[in-house]
């Protein structure tokens, strides 16, 4: 009896394997996309990258006639999300919305399990946007000069979305340019960092306009400056860091979609073309630029080249500043 059961079980397993192989082969012949797509995001819900991912993801879902799910894997400046995305099949059903820290990670983290440039391919950039220098509305700091004066008298602490984030790099640039003593308090995303500065848990933070907007409208934070070369259309009365005396200070966050470098080019191109169509829609453009961001439309080749160039651009400065991530 035992032998018969074992043989029946073996026969069942063989049949199950064959059926699975047939379905797998069938699914591979279906036109892309034939099942839900996941967009990995290296931040918590409510952060700028998460907000952009949800706006674009919803529009892509309608354009591609397929469900798109946002998967938040926050922490480590997007490394956790990228690692998760690259561990999945390179079939176009796992992509990621990345931003500025992605190209900085090779200089900050020496033990990455992937090459942030060679192991990914660009689908397309979405927007670029400056950061804002913010303090709590409850603070006695009313201006940039107040912050500098306070920093000359004691050590200041600042919050950011994590090591290698735009907020981290901008604050370290301020440290060098203004000669301040500052201590970094990394958070698991831009939203918690913005909440911390509003609560007065940190003295200041450089945060994205889209993240700062709600807190600013609720009178919970005070905006002292913007990091772009020219004033933001959203904040025309707020001076730039350059206007305040830091002539070389400029920083703009960028956001875009990537996939594994092993993803078939025809799938990457289909995603890119869909993204381009989405970015032409007036309602989508309005949502993406409501915080003063500017839309960028480029090809997979252009975005892939941008990633490599951006990494080369910031690498020497990171080494000069001496920024290091946690190995």
C-alpha cells in the first residue's frame, strides 16, 4: 500500500510540474503586461517619491490597462527597495521609482549587493525639484541668518530621509559652506524627517517641496530658503541659498523609473512610451508640478546616461565632504 501511495504521489507531482510549465510557457507568450506590475519605492507612504509613484502608477495603470501596485520598502536611502526589485525576475513586472540617492550609493556604501549603474536600466525621468530649508514654526528661528547665528553658538541637529538623500547632502554642504557644527539624524523617509522638524525634534531639515507643502499650509514649518539656482514658482517670496550668500549652493532632487538591466528592451521601451504618453496629460502634469517641480521627458538611453553622469558629478564632492554610509 505504501508503494502505491508513493507512486501516486510521484505521478501527481509530475503532472503538477507539467501543468505549471505549460502555464509558465503560456504566460511568457502573452503580450506585456498580462499581469499586475509592482513599483518599488524606497520610502514610506506620504514621502515625495511615494507621492510621485502613486500619481504616475495610477496613470500608467490606465494607459497599460493593467493593475499597478505600489510596494513601499523604506530605509537605507532606497537600497532596500532596489535590492528587492533586482532579486525578482527581470520581466518588467517589477520596476522601481528612484531618486537622487540612487546615484550616490556607490560612494556611500562599499558593500552594495548590486551595481547601481550597471545593474539597472532607465525607463525615464519624471520630475526634478529643489529642496527647501525648513525649521519648526514654533522655533525662534525666523530667518536663514537666525539659523546661522544659532549654529555659531552651538551644535545643530538636522533630519533627512537617510544617508545619501538630498536632505543629507544639502545639510552637509551647508555645514561646509557656512562653517557650522551639525549632527545628522537620519529617518526612514522624507515624511518622518519633515514631521520631526515640524515637531522641533531637529533644528532644521532640507525637505522636498511636495513634502513640505502640507506642513507649510498648516503653519507647522517655516521655509527659509530654496536650493534651486532661481526662485521656485511655488515660493516666489523665498530666497535661494545663492541669494543668501552661498554662491555655489544648488541642489535639485530628481525622480524616475528604472528596471533591471536584464529586462528585455521591448518591455523597457513599452514602459517608456507609456510614461511619455502619461506625462503629456494635462491633469497628470498639473498634479506633478503643483509643488513647483518641473517635468522631464527622456528616453531609456538618456535616463541611463543621466544616472551614470550624475554619479560621476556628485562622487568627488561626497568624497571631499567625507560622507559615508553604514556598511
